C-alpha cells in the first residue's frame, strides 16, 4: 500500500500543498492514505508525520513529493528511511526519483549516506582546526570564566584566612555553585593551596589578640 506524506511550512502555502497532493495522487496514493503537516521542517514534533509512520505496515511504501518534505536534515532523512527499512517499509521520493525498492534507488540512498558522513567529517575537521588555531593565539574554548583571576585570588585569600564559603559568596556576590565549580577548577580545598595560586596575601580575617569579640 502507498502512504503519502505532505508538508508545508505555513498555512499560506496552500498552493504548494495542492501541488504535492496532485503529484501523490497521480503516483497512485489513495486520498484516504494522505497525511499532512503545516509546520517548519526543522521541527521534530510533526503530528502528521508521526501518524503516517504509525500507520505504515511491513510491505507498505511511504511516498513524498520531495526529500525536503520528509527530513529536517540529511542525517534525519537517512535515519528515518533506515528505520523504515528495518520495519520492512519502502520509501519513494517523486521529484528525486528515489525508490528504495529498485537497485538504482537503493544505490542513490547509499550515496546520500556517504555524503552525510562526508559532511560530518568536514564539520569535525573544521572544529578541530578552529580550536587548534585558537589555542595557538592563547585562547581556550569552552564557557567563559565565571570569576576573573583578580577576584579569584581575593576569594582564595579569604578562604585561606578562615572565611567560610557562605561568607565569601555574600562578600563577593558569587553563587555558591559558581564558587564550588571555580574552586574545583583550580584544585583548591580547605587547608591545601592550589598549585600556582597567588593566595599568599595577608589573611582576610583580623587576628589581633587584643581585639574583643563583638
């Protein structure tokens, strides 16, 4: 059985939807077996597509007007068609003349898979090259440092001087989670100074023995 799926981005694309419907009907899809969505292809919560995939049974064939009506990306398209193949369901795209029931269509599908892998490899290569170039210029990737070096030195000095983390958070207006993460990043723990720390400043707490407690 042929099951058709149509998609337009907005309600104003009625003419495009009619074009898809006419093409699917001409390809032999019964009007009762047409499913549609009016949503962007980037969305993964497409109700019409979900209903179409649930309706399909082994031996059926999912038919679309163009590949971009089904997949929100090449990788998503390949994953969807691969899942259909596992269920014993064929796939056909009218515009690209891709039909997984034919040797030519199967070959074209494998070419698409190779192109998707090639695209992923290029992206990974560009990311690695960009990070390496940034490191050579003294820049590091990841999130910005939450507490700058000068402020962190003052925080460590206060903690080494006996201040509590709660007091430090109030004094320096720092969230407790941010303080804990920052201390872990520099390897600070109570009674142990982090390697390379500039926390040798005078203690933040006044230890004058003649001073009376309030």
